[in-house]
C-alpha cells in the first residue's frame, strides 16, 4: 500500500480490517484527494480543520472534478459550493445553554452529557475513527477524543460520579492501542502518524484507584504495546543518534523525544504549515516534521520549541529531550513493573523497575538545570540545556522523580518566574503562541498543584489552586461558560495560536471539578 492513502479508502480499511502497520506511515491524503479544492476551501472556511472533518455528500473525485470545471465561472461562490457538497462539522456542545440558576458544578455535570459521544459504526466517508465505548470530546472545534486531554477530563468525570465513562474511555484507548499499536493524537485518520503525551498509564492508575490494583494487570498487554511504541529502535541506537521517539546521548543514556512519522503539512493546518515552511530557509520537510512533532507534544505551539524563541519557522522539536515526556515514560515503566508483579512475572517486573530507576536518575542528571532551579528541555545534539523556564518542570514533581532539594528550588522558580494573578503561566516568554505567556492551561495547573503538594509545598500549591479557581469562576459568572485556556495575567481573554478561543471545555471542566473538591473553600461555587 502506498504511504499516501486517500482518506476515504483509509477510513474504510481501518474499520473493516485494523492495520497496525499504518502507524508508521504518512497516511494523510486530503490534498491528493481534493486537489486545488482542498487548500482553497481551507482558506474560504472559518476554520481550516472543518475541511478534514467534513463528510462529502458525493464521491470526492467527482467533487474535485466539478470544482476544477466550475471554479472559473463568473460569480462562483466557493463557500456555497463547499457547504452544498459537504456535511460540515458543528461545534461540539455549541447548542448547550447554561441554566442561570445552575452553579458551576451543575454546569459541568450537565455539560458532560452534551460532550458525550456514543459508539457508532465507521463511515468510509469520514476521517473519524470508530471507538467501541462512549467518550467525552473537548468541545468547540474538537469533536473527537484527544489523548492527553482525556486524562484531565477523567479527573472531573470521576468526581461527577461518571465512573462508567472513565472505564469506557480507558477501554477505548486500549482498543486504539490494540488496533494501531499506539494511541493516536485523536481518533481521526489524519492523526494516525503521531501520538500525544502518553497518559495511558496514569489513566489506568486512575481507574485502579477506584476498581482495585488488579486493573493494572488487566491492561498489561496494552501497557506493553504503548511502551514498545515509544521505545522502538532503542536497542540498536549508537551513542549520539536518534530513531523516531528515542535518543541515545553521547554517554549512552537513553531518553525520549517527540516525533511524527510524516514530513508533510498537517492536513488540519495545511495552509498554515505551508506558510510557515515558506518563511524558513530550511528544507520544507524538516519544518513540517518539527511542526508535527510539536503537535504530538500537546504544546502546539510554544517558544520552548523555537530556536529564536519567537518565530514558528525556527521550530526544532525533534532536537529536544523534554522533561514532561520523559517523566511520563518513567511513569509508564513504573506502572508496567507493578503490572508484571501483579501478574506473577517478577523477572520482568524487576527489569522494568530498573529501567524506571535509571530513567529517573537520567532525568535528575541530564534535565535538571541548577542555575535555573528547574527541569528544562535539553538539546541533545548540542549537549546543553535550553535554560528556559516552563511549566514542564512540574512533571518530575507530579510523578515523584525530583529530589527534595530540587522540589524546593522548583517552588521558588515557579513563584518568581511563572506565578501570575490567576495561576501559573506556561512560560515566561510572550511569543504570540498559545502555549506561552500570558496563557495558563488547566492540565498544567493540576500537575503543578498536585506535584507541589506531593513535596510538601502546600502554601504555593494552595495559592495556585485558589487563583486558578477564582479566575475560572469569574469568567463563568460573566459569560456562563468555561473555556479552553485563560489569560493568567488578567489582561484580557486568552488567545494566540492557530484558532480562536474554544468553549467547552473538557479538561478545564475536569480540572476545575476536581480542584473544587480538594479546595472547597477556595471560592463560593454559587
């Protein structure tokens, strides 16, 4: 099969016969399927992503041929042409209206119903990958699941008494691993070439906290395959080289990076990626690969990935060994060790425990920046830290990797460099990208708060939680909604990046719902 597969054919194949080998191929095919119509329609529609989520009402080849024939006609209306020939997506949860008598807890608990999606058969016309169990989508332009989003959504679902959805979503991710060998960025065909921060192990642990430790053993096969995906090629790597998501440093240390198996524009952001590559003096394929790897990181995009700290065309994600990803792989190794132990496979349990301990040592040794007082991204080819403070430094706190002295230094750095009136900023740089100052994001607030609590830094943890809760509730009182991200400086609504601020919003709902249980006196929910 060609490495470029049209979406309609691919969707049919993925439904009828799972093809794990496709995970290592560049499978997006919208530009080839629709020709000039694809990029032209992305420019004409309010959101370029709508074109890859749309369902054609006629065979794609026929639509493309008709467009080629009619586009030059006097008065031709491209927007009307697209709307007549495609079923365009509607914003997830866009029809929901909050009852003015409901407090924010009521709002969240009822909004889950609007964001819940039921399993349905695959549609060969659609880019959506079918899932076997009900699930929650983030909201707005995001009408599919997202990998790391879902962990933070599950935190709130558990507090809302929706353990059925927590269990079903873990089973969905297990099914994706079984089918494709990894969890895609989201359940769309155009996301198959990359993953996202690997939160499957923490999801399984979250479920085990409710259902009992044997849950770890139940998901052992999927934990093994997830680990194999992230570590593919590690055993044969020479020092100072990398393969896909694995890097072996000059001293032999093995750590991970973000990657994507494609070096073409992202279909959902095709026109933006082409413009970014055109602004660079590097080969376009190199820019595309790094943009895609940045999307796998979940921080799409941030100054942490940019060589000059400002310009997206300088993106260099694959050159960076990040503390957040490596903390997650450490958590996966630790969880695998426990799952093997519960399954009576003590030799494998010992081996994975040793790997987890070695990775923790490497994180403390390689990624700790003493001058900065934080964990920082590491440029593996140059053997040096970027020296940039980012909220990725809280991952080694959340997963218990940092030592006590490092935790105290991180708390000081957070307070001095990233703490803002309404929570923690993602970085200290204003680049115009959405994962930079002035924006704050719910998942990173949660990781910081719980990580600080884990190391006894309860004063700062409480301060961050209270500032974040107050900002969420202030916006809710004023606008009767929760949103994807917030300006933690208090200057304006959050912005930046490739698309407008989204309502909904899965992980904001989940984190706020969980934080208000931990900090019930932080603000009056009503």
